[in-house]
C-alpha cells in the first residue's frame, strides 16, 4: 500500500511552498488595505514565520517557531475586513500558483479557524462601529 502523501507533499514540498509564501508575503506587504500593518516588519522574517506555520499545518517536517498567534497579533487592531482581505490574498496566491484544490481548501479552513486568535471582530467590516 502506498504511503499517504501529506498536503505539504501534494503541494510540491519546500520549493513550492516557499515560492507561494514569498509571493503571498510580497502581496500583503504591498497591499493598500493591510500593508500598513507591516511597515516596520522585516519581510524575510515574516516570510520565514509564514513558511513555518504553513509547512507545519500542511504536514511538512517543520515546526513553527514564532510567538503564539494571539500574542503576535494582539497589539494590532485587526478588523474583520482586514482579516478577510488577507484571506483573499492567500486564496488568490494559491490559485495563481495552481495549488491543488484539496490543499487550498485545507489551508483556507485552517486560516479561518484562527480568526479568533487574530481578531475579536466577527464582522466583515474594516471600520469598527
């Protein structure tokens, strides 16, 4: 019986994931709606942490070594619309890199499951009421 492939393997392993992450992080840094969050951040550092987080979730041989997500994002007032904007950039990036549908679905579902750690705003608006 053939060994089950992880989502990490199905995606294409480290080279494919790094290409996706580098593109994704470039897009979020340059985005007019959410890029300002990253003004004082090191893009390479963010890309490495995004890589670790994604690789670990997708079953790769990598451990995430960043801060807990709630702690890392807590100092920022991230609105629901901004969370959704990042999600849409991720979705588009995965589609542009022709990621398998199963990987996209799992990655987006995982992303959505983290909403409570990133923002307390349950709305889809960028401006609080």
